[in-house]
C-alpha cells in the first residue's frame, strides 16, 4: 500500500538507465504513486529515466503521501501535460526534473521541512525539494504546447498547495540545487530561484505569475 509503481535503477552496474514511461495513465495510491530509491550502497539504485505524460497521479492526502518521490542521483524525471496531487504533490531529493504544462497540488496541512535521514518530510507543499542527500538537483518549470482533440493548446504549469507552499527548498541556499522557472502560476512569490531569460514575475488576482 506504500506505492503503486517502484522504480529501481542499476546504479554503477550499467551505463544505461532504467526507464519508466507512464503515458495516458490514471494511477492512484494510499501512499506514493511513483516511488524510487536514493540508495548508493552496493552498486546503488540511481540511473533512472521516468516520464509521466498526459497522466493523472493521485495519492491519499490524509497519509504520508506524494504523487512522485524522486530521491535518486544522476537520474531524470519529466512530467508533461499531467496532473499530480498528494499530501505533498512531488518530492525531489536528487536528479534532473522538468515539469512542463502540468498541475502539481499539495493537498495536506502545512508541516515544517525537517529532513530525517531517509524518506522525506511531508510538508504539504506542491513541490518540495529536500537537500540532505547532497545530490545534484535541478528543476525546470515551464508551460507547454499540448495536443487535445486534434488541436494544439498551450497549457501553463500550475503549482499550488492547500496550506503549504507552491514550491519550497528546505535549504534555499544549497549550492547543489538549481531551480529555473520559465513560466507558471504559484500561490506565493518565487524567491531564491532563477527566472529564465526574458521572464518576469507579477501578482494577479492573488496568484503569482511568471511569464515571458
């Protein structure tokens, strides 16, 4: 009941990546919908390529839960034209992550970001980045053109939280974390992150928009 899909990389066992593609899927869980492992013991479990495309991932907001838990280093995660929700929408502790034209929602009560070894603090944020593993982390957020009913539409990234923060890094000044926002809608002004070239931030109807 802890996760719906578990993805384990092969660490230094091979140069190739373990790949998961969830396309046009509707996945639910009482805990974590897609879960990976950040272990470096033995040959390790890093080296994954996870793609969530045109899908809906929903976890139980009343429990320790997240749509995606991504703690592994040297791995990639792409979320495209999808909707994610959980107590904490998405948790990142390692790897290169791209959120394109997707909605990510943290539905649980706000909790302090207090890392405690393995696992993660369930903060209630839309996207929560935990830094205590020391792995290189990059996150890019943008809108995207998506195909729907034979036509192409632009979908903005929308990162929200019922009671926490749209986006939070437990150590905002961590040198191994880079967050770049090309465009998107957030519940709070985004500070301590990089805006892509030509992007600006403004408040509109109680929301904070990054636009180019």
